[in-house]
C-alpha cells in the first residue's frame, strides 16, 4: 500500500471517530435541553449554545469526511458524460480549486480569524468559552480539506499519467469481444 493510502485511511478513521463523538455529544446535549425544558420546566441555559458550537464542528469536520469519501455534493451528470481523459482533467481542476480555497480561505484566513478572536478575548455568553476556540474548527477542517484535495489531485494526476503512457487499468475497448462479455 502506498503512503498516501495509509495516510488517508488513518485520517479517515480519526475524522470519522471525531465526528461520531461530536454528534454523540450533540445528541446528548439536545436530549438534556428537551428534558430540562419539558420535564423539569427549567430549561438549561447552556445547552443551546453548546448545540450551536457542536453543529459548527460537525458540519466542518463532516465536510472533510465527505471529501475524503468522495461523497461531496456535485453536479456530475455532465462530467460523467465526458470521455475519461477529460473527466480526469476536470477532476484535477476541481481538486486544485478545492485545495486552493481550503488552504487560502479556511486555513490561512481561519488562523487569522482564530488569532483575532483570541486577542479580543471574546467569551461566549452562556458557556464562557473563548470564541477563538470555537472558530478553531475552520482552520482544522480547512487543513483536512486541503490534505484530502491534494490526495485526490495526486491520485487523478497519477491516473492521467498512466493513461498517457498507455497503461490503462481495465478494458480499453468499450465493446469487448463476446467471449469476455458478461452474459
């Protein structure tokens, strides 16, 4: 197995478990909010804020998990109609754009946002957590998005190079001879 595959598998497991834990905390938090509001008639003051913070983290980390799985929303109808070489070139362009956006906006801009918020020292109203710590989700998920986009980019470039060398994996003829076809 290549280094990139091993790295991707390790990151997949780490991020998936992290998202599972955050969703579990979110579910418990919302259940506690419902219990205190409707059973005890004394709603908890901090659960709504924690739920918002957990949603921020789960959506941003979930975006990285989705990119790693290739499950991101996309309009692939037209791309699927392209010849394989053009489809791969389009995917290279898309992964490059995702990597550039994730790095420049989410990592670089996110670090600047976190630094600014920590310098301001703004605490959240109910929990008293520094907002800079909440916003750490932006550069952290941006890092994972950038890494997954680079992995996807390298994989697609490798496939393009294999295609250029004439070393194709799978049948090259869309209409193979009848003895190879499935019945």
